[in-house]
């Protein structure tokens, strides 16, 4: 039995940062405050804001020695201070990869931790950092339940053919298949679409999660039909530092002719490619938009080209398209990218309203467009809080 004072804490850990949020455990799970520690290992900086967006705490560490375990401890200490005695009854965590076995949120124990650690090679930029706060909390507060919520789970509704590679069956049976990612974001956005937008429940949507990590998802009847990410989160679209789709023959060439080993290839496709690699300047779209360098323009053009091309592919997978929904950092905030993508999709029946797009309205297409376009902000942390509450309730 829980009390009206109970709270749920959410942690979303990345390679050099941890986002956190605390929610009321009851009603609609009202946000109490949220924030992040960034630049872990360099110059860690914590900032927290209340539900109105006002800064309520800010701290820095000059020695750069804060790792994910110490950062988790700092977040827990801040939570105790900010909550002033209100109890946290559970922690919810974003976990990028659930593999074959985890298709729904699950309580974390030693066996689950061991299973998820085996998936680190499939998501090397994310998985180890997703797991580090779990280990820290298990040590500091073993009595508190922890719930793992998976980015891959939303896509388990895809048809079997959409999940398969053309590989020998024994390799497919071992778990080598298309998983898809950004599922927590897609789940939240699709729920918001079905709850707030004037679209039929069986609408055929392409949701464009465009940020430093970028992907598209085809959604029909509220379920994932196909996605651009596959076995790992490096597949699909051009991203901040990731290649996106790449002919595997390129990797064979690099190994055989240029002496690349697995570590060097991993560094190349995850950390040195994408917008950063093409531009030679930055992985940040804002920086590229401000630059006059032709390489910056080429990186943006390639980013948009791949999005437009994959939207056509996903429309084919659904047998049509009713709407495109933009979300995440670039999708929600970069009017120029939205306009360029929309221009490439005019043949599908999408016509953008320039004024609505520049204002960032919810609907950014012209009235009566055959394919409509929308902006729906994502909120992965709130989705994790919902899953955590539902899992606790059984």
C-alpha cells in the first residue's frame, strides 16, 4: 500500500550524462522536478528544475572525477534534499537493449542485470551506462525496487518478416534480428497522438525521432510496423556521430585493406561518423546550421536525404501514409530540417504551412493536406515513470 506522499524516481543514463526526474506516484504522475548531470569524467555539472522550469539546484565538480556511480549517489542525495522527507518507492531506468527475452518492463535483480550485461556488445554506447546506476542503487538502497524499461520493447509488435535478416536460420535463432530502438519515445508520442490529435485510431504514421540519435518508426493502429534501426542503434538514418545504414562490404574493405580491427571499426561507426564525420566540424545540428562551410551543408543535406528516402520505405511497409510526426531535439526545434523533409515528401501529399512551421505549432501542414505533419514533444522519463508505476501495481 502506497501513501499520497510517495514518489517515483527515473534515471536515463547516457555515456557522459544522466538525466533524472521525480514524479508523484499517484494520479497522473505529476512532475516534481527534473534535471541532469552532464560532462561526466570532464567537468561534471548538475542542474535541476521544478515543474515550472525554474532552476532549483545547480552544482559543479572541478576535479572531473565523477563517474556514473558517484553521479547516481549525487542525484540520490539531491533527491533526499529536495523531497524533504517524501519517500521514493521505486526507481525506473531506461535500458536501450532488451534482446529477445525482455519485451516489457521488468523488476531488476541480479539475474536480470547479468542478462542485460550480455547485451552490451549490441549497444556499447548505451547499455553499460544504463546498468551502472542500477548497480549503484542496489548497493546504496537494496530495499528499493528498480524497474528496467526497454527501448526495444515497443517494436516487438512488428511482423516477423520486418524483424528478419536474410541470414542462415541458426544465426537468426541466436538472436541476430532487427530490434529497433527509441521505443520509449515512440510509445509516449504515439499515446499522445492517439489522445490529443484529430487523427483516426488506425492512422498510418511515420514518427520521426530526430536528435543526436535519429530514427523513424512506421506506426499503424498504434503499433510499430517497421523501423529504421535494426540489430543495433547504429543502423538507419545519419546521426550525430553514427553512420546509419552502411554497406557491410565497407567494413570488410576497412578490415582487409586498411587494417581496421573491431575496436577501430566500432569507434568509426559510433563516434566519428554521421554529421560529425561528413562535416568535419560538429555533431550538433545547431552548429552546422550556423556554419557557412560547404561540408556543413553537405552533412545536413545527407541527413535530410536519408530521412526522406526512409519515409518512402516506411510508407510502403504500411501501404500508405496519413501523417508524419516530428519529435526529439531536432524534430521539435529545427524548423529548417522539418521544412526540408516536408519538401522531399511533397510527392506523398505533404504540404507544409511555412508560418505554422516557423512558429512551431502542433499542426504544421496546410489545412486539408493529404498527409498532415505534426510536432509532438517526447518525454521518455514520463513514459518510464508510467511503466514503473504499472509494474509496481502488477
